């Protein structure tokens, strides 16, 4: 079943060639790709240097696990969109239990897990208030133990419950 958030197969050569030309003219500094497949990333990298990739990824939606690791090896940033689940926020008894044990909110724990997941992950969680912004910033100080991270890793297998 097709999802609005899944990348569509197909060539990205035409639009990326136009961006690469703008980059050569000095009008674009860096090029990133969004909602793309590994094949499209490889195609793009043959056309121009790619500095980041943005795809759907969070505790429950982990289709890009191998891609994140490959991009990390190459020094390419990965920006997960809907890091907190998007229109269907992440909810799980396991996530809530881990959060309670850390004295944090489930959303803080979900963001901390992403930061721990790989060194190339860059987070851009949305916010509508200063209080929520402070909650998001506090994630940088949240220390997930190996045990907590392993417990949260298990949520991918039961994605329907996360």
C-alpha cells in the first residue's frame, strides 16, 4: 500500500541537474534530498554532492535503518521527518515506562533515542510554544542507558503498537 510519506520511485535527474547548475553558479551552497529512495540518493550523488537526506523515520518507522548507517559512513546528515510520529504521535506503554523511569516525557525519550541512534542524525522537531521548545532542548541532556535504548529498539518490531 502506498503512503503519502513513502518516497516514490523514479529519476530525480532533471530537477537535481537544475539545482547542480545553480550550485555551480554559486547561487546554491548545499543540496539535500527529501523523501527519496537509496537508488535516488545514488543517482543524486552522481550529479552533485548531497549533504543531507530527509525521510520519514522514528522509533516506530525504521525502514531507513541501513540507509542511515550508510550515510553516516559517508558523512552525510540524516534529518528524520515526523520524528515524533507526525499526525499520529508515537504512543506505547513501553515508551511511557522508559520515560517515567528517566523522569522525562515520552516525546523527549523518542527524540533522545534518535540522537543516540546515529551521529549523523539531525533533529528538527516542531514546536508551537517556548515551553515546548525548552522541553525539546532538554533532550540533549537526557542520557539513555544501553538497556533503555535496547528496550526502545524493540518497538520497531511492534510498530503497530508504537
